[in-house]
C-alpha cells in the first residue's frame, strides 16, 4: 500500500476525523494514533502505523 498523508480536522472523544489533500475523509480511533496528536497536525499512514509529520 502507498503511504497516505492526512490532516487532523477534528478530535471527537475517542476518534479523530482526518482528511487527505484529495478530500478523502477517514475516522480513526485515537488508540491507533500517537499520544501527542492534536487538531491541525499532519500525520503519515505507512506500514499500518501513523506518525506525526513536522
């Protein structure tokens, strides 16, 4: 699978709503994301794991 870059749009309780630059929306459980994630962060999904891009 290709790496995907997401922008965290909203954190709603135990879930984060994220969008790609193409407008594809994805809701992900916070347990799968880095603990320091906040709204506005950019994350990379690669090799079945998420990491924050700085």
